[in-house]
C-alpha cells in the first residue's frame, strides 16, 4: 500500500473516532502556576542587612496587574501601583467553584481531578521590606507571591480559561559607600497541567502553565546599561513552562514542585510548603552613579477545550481522506 493511501485511510479512521467521541462526558483540563517568595533581604557584601541610611538616594515603586477570563463568565482584572506601601490585591475568581479554590493569600497547589465546575482564579501578595528603615511596608523580610489557576470539567462544551498575573518592583538608589549588593530569599513554587484522556476527554483539550521570575540591575547614570541579571531556576531543571495536549492514551498530570527533591517521588504531589533558598550578588557598585534594581514575578495559565465545531472540522478532514482513498483505488 502506498504512503498516500495509508495517509488517506488514517484520515478516514480519524473521522470515525471523532464520530464515536462526540458523546456527553465529564472530563477535565487543569493548569496551575504559583511562585511564593518569602524572607527577601538585600544585604551588603559583608552579609549585613542594608538600611535606608546606607543610601544617599532611594525610591521604591511597586506595580501589579492581573486578569482572568472564563467562557460564559466574561473577564475581570485589576491594576495598581504604590510608592509608599506594599500592594496586596484581593483574589479574583470566576466560575462555579471559586470559594473552595482560592482563599485570600493561600496560594494552594491544586492537583487533578479538579473541583466540580469551570473556574479561573488569580491572587497576589506583597508585604514586608527587604531592608531596615522603611516605613509603611510591614516587617523586615519581603514576602511576594503570585498565583494563577484554571480548570474546566464540562466535557461537551467549548470552554476557555486563562489567567495573567504580574508583579513588578523597582528600587532607584545611590549608595553612600561603594560596594556590592547581595540578595537572599526563599521560594515555594509549583507548576501543574493535567488533562484527562480519551475516551473520558471527548474533545481536543490543551493546558499550559508558566512562571517567570527575574532580577535586573541597570546603571541609570551610564545610560541604563545592564550591570547584573539574575533569573533563578526554581525547580533546578530549567523548566519554566509546562504544556499538555489531548486526546491522549491515558490521563496525564505534569507537575513541577519545590517539594520534589528528585529522589523522594511522593513529595512531587505534596501540598506542603517546601522552600528552596536562593542567593545572588551584584558586582561592585560605586557611590557616584544612580542605579535601578527591578524585580518581576509573573504567572500565566491557559486551559482550552474545543467542542463540536472543532470536531466537525476533523470530520471534514476525514471525509476528504475517504474521497482521496476512493480516487486512488480507481486509479490503481
């Protein structure tokens, strides 16, 4: 049998599977992304915590924005900035399953199967100060967290859920003494995507979860040239984005969790807080130039299920394959 005939028959088989699949079902598509940074401190090169008095000039700006969107519920979001205090936005949630998912500042680790009902949610927190001598920011040791969640469990209806969550902080400063600056913090982080499989998942489905966390230092007096960049690898494997596509031959859940140490596999599915410690240090800085330190935490999730119209497209493709197969048989 020629390769063209094989291709045509495969397309026809796909059409048959699509017809069998177009039956009511309960299935799920899930995505979660969470970064919870605590005990963030800025220190001198000798390890002592910096104070507001160590700067000839110091300003701080924090800004945040988040938005969620869910088919049938619309979208909602918010944004804001502050120069004098930290930001703590309330959680956003759309869908029938909001209340048990996201208590304020809880940043849970959600595993499949999901709670009943379609949902999308986001929350963020910023509190505390990374140096001493700052008023209006809470106690010493900044706590910054960001979480996004999406889930679909109605298997016969087109549905889409996505959450975008950004938190940015900026320090503009001039030191009163030359020297390097170091940073230390703990992180509890989690990425998860899950899709139930054919025949439970009767329609094509997709899930994506990602995080971004990075720090940068620029010299404003020298035209904004980069002095230092740092993007910690929270899971130790370079993975910052997880994606799944379905139908698949079996239920799949892909997880990255700071609770997982690479050996003790059960902790991969732990809801416990499991902090990893990170440190970074800038090169030496002078006391004549103006510098800007920027920090960003971002989480994004998407969940999508394509229903009957998408399957009709696959059916049409299969019928084209059947016609091609018949034409090839006549020509043989």
